[in-house]
């Protein structure tokens, strides 16, 4: 099943380094997250 995209509201670009134990950040800085491996017990902030 597919659905038709009505209107694009926002387009973002991100950079992620370090894979599952890395860091991701959007170009405009509105998203900035620390990633952690699932099951590692570490928080991904």
C-alpha cells in the first residue's frame, strides 16, 4: 500500500558520525543527538 505525498512541509539535512555509538546533528542545529548501541545500557541523548 502506498500513499500520495500531499505537501512537503520541511526538508532537513543531517550529518552522522560513528554509526551506532556516534553523534548526529542537523545543518541548522535544531537536532543534535548522541547515539548509543541498542542493549548497551548507555543513554542516547
